[in-house]
C-alpha cells in the first residue's frame, strides 16, 4: 500500500490534484459515483506512463490523504460506464471465442458505445471545462485489446490488421471483420468464350430464370470463377473478385506471357496458404485457365494495376473481301504502323461506355503469313486500342483502318492477346 501511495503521489504533480480532488467531490455529490477509469480519463492527456485506472486511483488516494478519510477504492455503479471495465475479462473471453475459427496474427479493436455513455462523459467535459480528457471509446479499445493479447498471441496492428474486432456495447454483440487476401499473378486463358469476370444473366440479373437455367449467370464460367474456386476451398473465403490489367474480349484467348491480375479473396478463414500449392491446385482443376508467377499483394496495388496503361501485342486472323496481294496488304500495314488512330467508342460497347473519340497509337504492325485463305497479322498497340475496329473501321467510327486503306472490307475472325506489358512493383 505504501508503494502504491508513493506511485500515486508521484503522478499528482502532473495532474493538478487540488483541482481534481475538488472536481471529484463535486462529481460524486451532484452526478453520482465515478470509477477510477472514468476519473483518470478526465486528465488522461496531462500525464504519461500511467493507465487511466492508475490516474484515477492517484486522485482518489490524494483526496483521502487531504481530507484525512479512509481510502475506499474505486466505487461501484459508475454513472458514466456502468462499471464496464469490471467486465473486461468477460468481453475478452467472448472476443477470443469469436476468433477461434479464424486464422489471424494481427488485430485491431473497435467499439460502438451507447449514446447515454457518450453524453454522460461529454457533459463532464463541458461542465468542468476540461481540456485534456480521453474519450471512453479509446480506453475501451485499448483495454479490451490488451486483454485479448494476453490470452492469445495476437498483435495489435493499426494499418493492415488481419481482423478488426468491433464490440457493440449497446447491442451486446461482437462483429469480426476479416481483411481480404490479395494474390497477384498472371493468367492464361486458353479457350475462347470465357469472360474475365462473372456476368449476371441479362434476363434475371442473377436471380435465376429459364434463360440461364436457374444459374443466374450469363456465361457458365469466367476466369474469375475458374481461378477462384480452388483458392476459396483452400482459404475458406466467402467469394473472390478478380482485378485485371485490362481485359480481353470473351471470344479472344490470352496467350503468351499472360495478363497481370490481382485476386481479392474476401473473408478468408485461412491465411497461411503456400503459393506453390495454390498454383498447382488451380492449374490442375481446369486446363482452360492457367496461372503463374504468383505473389502476395495488397489493396493499394489494385488501383496501380487497374490504372496501368501497358502496351499489348495481338495476333489476329483477318478475312478480307475480294483478292488482296501480300504486297498490297503490307503497304497498308506500313501506313498504319506508327499512325495515330482516331476511334469513336465502338458500336459493340457503346451501351456501357461513354461515346467519345479516343486517340491511340499503333506501335508495330506486321504480316505473319497466310492461314486458311486469310492473313495472320501481329499488332502492338497502345493501351485502349480497339483492334477489331482498327481492322474493320467500324462503319467509319475508326480512322484510319485497314478496311479504309485497302478500300475493301476486312474483319477479325480470331484474336489472341500474346503480350501484356506488366508492372514491376506488382509482377515482381
């Protein structure tokens, strides 16, 4: 007890005990009992190295010495918190129970406090013109967090915690928010007819109808779903979202080096999954989509990926009406190489994109050979260049175009993306 009083009196010099003992007497006379936690929090920013509980005990100890009265400790039925801090252990046990099936290494505490609790505290701040208090929510988060850390090996993390634990004191509930996992890599799409992401059925908007056989999907599969299925099984996540560096048309394959992507895995219950196991599982599950060069990523890199304007190389098969010699075709390709192309939003995507004219460059364009009475052509273009319209002209909406230069109608019958410029910070 002597040591405790000495520690308390050392703190008194910093918290102006004369004022606080007067305030303590007034509070308990006019408002009601106040616990040491809530008392100490009134001067939390005027001393360092002590908990609010210790600050309150120092004030109460000094008041007892000053008034020559027995020290009776922190009273019950605190009119601010309702003795909330006496229930820390109970809440900590509930929180640990809520986390027991979730793999996590770091966490952050949050809380929702009853309005009356906040109003009671703010009333004191105003009535006594206090300038150094700490909100009760801050102490709840800190003390509950410390209690959870003592019972587990979890570490408090403020920037990117694995989970955020939100305690709702008014509703007597605990909500655990699990941070998504982000997996970066490159994917190959080896079969046509597969969209990059899940599409809701146009008829029922995902509800399920006769048009989609009750699936709610416009297409049976997507790159997102084919990659995500195995990963969800391994991480026990709820769903995935695929973020790609651009997207290829549904009828195009993604070959060559692949396309950079980041897969967001929502609400994973398991976080420690080996990248090699993920790659093997996905690639063996369905040969139509393959992934490679995997690494763990983070949310901040999704925006970098989606804003990346990398060059893309295409291999296309072009059908041209009438007879065209290789020499004639090569001359037209030479004119398109290094040309600036003016492209009004294509008719095929005008329903979902703004109608405007975009300027894009053709960096390289060459004839690879002939195939099945058609011409195989390689195109390296600036990001955002519409390749099909570069060939067809899109009824004059793209100029110059191959059709315009040849004065013959040309169209793409097959399109493969064979190279997408990556991003070093994501692709590693």
